[in-house]
C-alpha cells in the first residue's frame, strides 16, 4: 500500500470511529494486523534486547517466559554456548501440559511452581489481569530470579474485557502505572523498579474499536499521555546478593 493510500485509510478510520457503536474487530485487531497493545509490548521489550557489539540487554542467560516463547525468541540472541548478552536456555510456564511449548507446568500463584534463584530474566506479558493473587505471582517471580535478575512485565491499562481468558481463568484487574509500581516495590525489596505507560486518547480509542497498529499514524502511536495508558511496562531488577 502506497503512502497516500495509507493516509486515506487512516483518515477514513478516524472519521468513522466516532460514529461507530460496534468494534471493527472482535479480536482486538488481530484479524487486521498487529494489535495496538502488541505494538507497545514489542516496543517495550525490544529496548531490553541484546544488540551484539553494542549492548548486552536484559533478555539473556536462562530466560523464563510465561505462556509461550514468542518474545524470548524474538528479542533474545541465541547461542550454542552460554555467554554475555545471549540466551542459552528458555523455559516456558503454562498452567497445563496442553501447551506443547511448556517446560514448566503449574499455577504461577503457587510458590512451588517455579524453582528458586534460577532465572536471569522472566518475561511476563499480559498475565496479571487474569490471576487473582497478583502479589503472590510477583513474589514467586522474585524468588525465582537470581540476584540481579530482571522481570520484564506488561499489563493492560485501558482495554476491552479478555473474553476468552475470562471464561477460562477469570478477568480480574486493570492497572495504572501507580498500582503496578507499588505492587512491584513490595515484591522486589531493595531492587530497582521502572514503570512506564504507553498510549494516548487516540490510541486508546482505536484500540477499543479493534483497529490495528498500522491504521494509526506513527506519531499518534508514539505519543504518551499518562491520562490514557493503553499498556504499562514494568522492569524490576532483583537486588544483588550482599
């Protein structure tokens, strides 16, 4: 699609959005391209990937990803042998063995599910809304990290209900930068907490209607307005051993 055609598509979408009573997509934009919240997840995680010869990054060593290994594979640098800035092992946690990628099976709220002081990085995207005891989850992830290990997590702010998740696990929470920062500070005593919001009024509106990221102008995607957080990113570093 040419640049002029893209501009026309975006303009038409903006004009039509205000008059709509139903979403353009019942699947958060997955059927139209990359959903807006997934664009923000990739933007957040991509900043902590290793850039060989330039930056070591956080996604390295022994990595645990909750639900699948999409982001560990996308942003980790694989290597045949352990080394700085590369991923030498990926584990996947899922609640049941129905997921063929799962190497660990269990409830993230249960302290016996994860091995202690094992992981260099835990990637946990869009999970916390669907577990009741978020404090237990964060505490268990903290215990599973090695000293200096990093949790990279994302949560939704403004979003539609998780229909499939609601039916399977329950849909309990929405977050703000303030609530996620406070929860992380409780779980990571003495550690480093960084929280950031992504989104704005237009991005939130388009996301709720189900438009994909490419249907919103790049500058509108990049703009951040703390009053309209679509996605919240958390980087929590476990305190180094004494």
